[in-house]
C-alpha cells in the first residue's frame, strides 16, 4: 500500500512539472509577442516623429536663409540711410551756420540797453537821446536812429531797449562811451547778438582753457591762459583736427548746487587728494590752508575752478581758501570782512542770476571772547546785504557739549542756525562736532552730509542748497585718429589739387568759401580717419579701478568705525586712508 502511494505522488509531481514548464513557455511566448508588437509600434511612431522633425528643421533652415538675406539687405539700407542722414546733418549744420551769419549781419548796427527804467507812455527816442546828451555829452542825431523800442525781457525787470542805427559809425561812437553810460544811467549796454553766438559765448566761458570771451563787430572772440586771442573764423581748422563743437551745459538739465568744507591742515601737499575727492562740488571751502605769499595761485589751482580766493596767515597754521566752479560768477566781499578774523566772504551768482553769500571761517582753539565780537560784527554786515548766507568752517566749538552754549546764544541773536549735528573731527574716541555750517535760510538747505575723512582727522561736510547749476554729463564726440593717418597721401593730394579752379570758379564769396571747405574737408576725411570717443567731464586723468575700489572700501570701514567706535576699526580706516593718499600721489606722479 505504501509503495502504491509513493508511486502516485511521483506521477503527480511529474505531471505538475510538465504542466508548469508548458505554462512558462506559453506565458513567455505571449509576453515576447506582446513586447515585440509594442516595440514595433514605438519604432513606427518614433520614425514618424523623426521624419516630421526633419521636415520642420528643413523648413526652419530655409526660413533662416531668407531672414539672413533680408537682414543683409536691411543692413545695406541702414548704412545708406546713415550716409544720407550724415550728409543731411552736414548740410543742416552749414545752413544753420550761414543763417546765423546772415542774421548776425542784419544785427550789425544794433545795440541793446538793459535795466533802463521803464515809464508808462514814455517818449523813448527823445528821452534817451536827451539823457545821453546831458549825462555823457554824447549828441546823437535822431535821424541816425532807424528804430528804438523795447523788446520782451525777464519778468520783474525793465524790458531791454533795442536801438538800430543807420550807420556803423554812430554805433561805435556810442560803444566808445559804454563805461560812462553804464555808470551814469545805471544800465548795461551790449551788442544785439544771435542765440547761437550767445550760446558759443557761454560755452567759451565754461571752458577750462578760456579766461574770457566777448563779441565784437560780428565775431566771437576768446582769450586763453597765455593771453592769446582766438576768433571763430578758424572753424575750418577745427574740421581738420576732427574736433566737434563742445555741447556745453544743458540748459534743461540742472542740479542743486553743493558746497563742501574741509579742514585740511595744510593745503599744498594735499591738493591732489582734494582734486580727486571734492572736484565734483560747486564750491569748496578750505580751512587751515597753511599758505603765505610765497605760494602762488597757480601752484594751488584746481582745473574747472576759478583762481582760489585766499585769506592767508602763514605756512605753520590758520588761513582759509575758497574754490568756485567756472560755471558760477562771484564777487569778493572785502567790505563785510573785519580785521584780525580769519573769515572770508564771497557773493556768488548762479546760472539763473540768483545771488547768495558764502563764507568760510577758521577759529583757532582757545581763542578769547573778543573773536566772537569780531565774528558778530562781520555777520551783522553780511545780514545787511539781505541775501541768503551759508557760512562754513572750523569753529572749534563742539555743538554736542555744554561748552558751546554761549555760541548757540550768539547764533540765536544773529538769527542764524547750525545744520550740522554729528561728529566731524575724530581726534578723540567719541569725536567732536566742530566743523559747522550756519545759515539764515535753513529752508534752502536740501541735505547735509558728513563725508569720510580724506586727508586729515576732519570730515568734509557737504551742504546741498536750492540754487541751480549746470549738471555735466558724459557725451560722445568725433575726433581724428592720427595714428592711422596717411600724411604722405594727404600731402600729395593737396599738392595735386587745382586750387585755382576751387577758389576762383565763382564770384560769390560764400560759394568760394564753401568750395574751399568742402574740398579741404573731403581730402582730409580720405586720408585721416575719425573715431568716436566718450568724454566724461568729471573723470580725473589719474583715476583707476584700484583707487576707486580703495575709496569705496575706506568709506565702508569709516562707517563701521563711527558706528562701533572700535579702536581696531579706526586703525584699519587710517591705514586704508593713508594707502589711498600714496596711490593718488603715485598715479599723478
């Protein structure tokens, strides 16, 4: 019985194995068939998509080729348009020049009189000619006056008087007595010049290398630092040099005027640092200049500024100096200064003809009370001028301590107010507020900033006031690239040119001039190429990225030192400041 059961089990096992193997084979076969079917479908789908992408790629390549052709065509059209625009610009410039010349010629016998009191129902020709006859003994026959009438002027001022004479001799006789007429009638006499010529005069006045500019007999003149006079007739030489007209200040782009004061503890050895750090300010006030008569103005002159205004003591201490930008006009007000006081006053006039007083003071430490009496006397005189006052300087009176109470009372009596209320001198751990700015018109002050010390323990103090001045921007100009010039070819071409045919082919002087300029300019353009440069008026020639980055680093460390009052931070600040001083002197040397 046991043997039969064993045989049965064995048979069942064999059957199960056989069925299992067959099932596996069947399942495997079905799976492989299914996988093969799916792979075939995927391959067909993939081939279809690849074919579609190839078709799209071919279409894109074809369209890209068309676009490249259109782009090349557009570039060609653009180049031609630029050439047309350049040619039109040249023609327009020449038209403006000739139009300006003709307009100025028509005004040749005209004169303008400014600030002549205006009366209702005035008999202008009769009354003015009588005034000239009685006041300055100038007898002008009424028949010599073609026209005399008032023209529009600035609101609030008498309208200017325009006089057109019959003969040039009559105008010259009037101008010869210009000074006497100005003084006798309290007026200002000037030529009737065009807007373009007035703009040229203004640009010449703004130029660093031009000392003075004026208009006479149809021409604008300028005088350089050597006293040499230049006239605008030589504009064709500027064409040869490839120098375009300076754009000058943008009348529509103005900024608030900025005044800065710094106690530099000896000006001469630190002039490079002041030029580098404070050049962008409109008025620079210096205390403790340490100058005397042995130091000339040329030795301490800053580019872009008028000659320094000085009140010297000696080479060992004291003294004050003021620098004023060329764009501003000023008068030294010695009449409101007092003896034995280092206080310098100037009356400044901006581009809008607005006036204000700027002063700079140095009060030595431990001065006696008599100095405050002198200070009060000078300020009283300044207040009598009825102008806004901005008085900066080193007062050596700490506004954050009780020791300054008497000075605060003095300011209150004079109706002056200090606008600096943080430490400006860091000879102690806490610092003192002794570099001040006081004013009688606080409402005109837009901002006050205590800057990072640059050359002494004193921080420069900047004050922004609501008086407008011109803001200089960078601009592009075209110059000659003389390094790539073909001088031999230019020389030969000029020698081969038939100048007789160029100059004498017309009886009209304007046509002769135009023929000469066009021939000369085209020849120069052929042999001396041009290039475009960017002019940045505020850039210093010696400034580089290393100095610029060091200055930023110094300012950050100074801010950290002021905030933390950590001796290590102050030490680090002084090290970087001294390093910048060395770098600037090395760059300039």
